[in-house]
C-alpha cells in the first residue's frame, strides 16, 4: 500500500558548545531522510524553537547555561508529548540525574559515543514518532 506520509525525520540539536552543534549539524546533513530543523544553545532557546519548528527528535545536552536540558525536557514534553528526546551528555551517571530530576527523556547517548551510534538512535526514535 502506498503512503503519503513524509518519511523525513525533523531533528533539532541543542548544545551550548558551538563546535558540538556544528559537528552534529554536519553529521545530520549527511543523512538521507533527516532534516535539521533547528539548533539552540540552551534550554530556553530549545523551547522557543520547538514551538516554531516541530521536531520529531531532539538531541539535548543536559548541562547548559540559562536553562539545562533536564528542565527543558519537561517543558518540551508539555508542548509536544510525542517529540522524542535524546539526552546527549558527558555526565558519568546521567540515568540517576535524569531520575532525580524526573526529566522526561526517551533515550540517552554519551557524547563520546561514535557518531553512527547517535544517528542510529535518532532514526530508531524517529521511527516510533512516524508510526504513531
């Protein structure tokens, strides 16, 4: 059966380090069926972009100035409960931090993970958004 559903994943990157944002931008732009719809440097900017860009998946740094990723995740999920959020961090034990903050995170990826692992995770979470 043919489907008219758009299979392009709309991805947003949120990190306070410019080099990380730029690197992830390049990694996402090189992928078929992934569209980078926004980049933000803190949680407050991320919330504003979610309202305008409607991403399917967000790669969200946990530790940022202005508003951290843990706080931002709760606001974002209130705006769009279906958006999938990947906590992207160098924190040693992020699962405990995420639990303690009662953050609404769908997956976790350490910043030292291979880029292809992060891309695979984005695609996997994106599939669940597109199926719903």
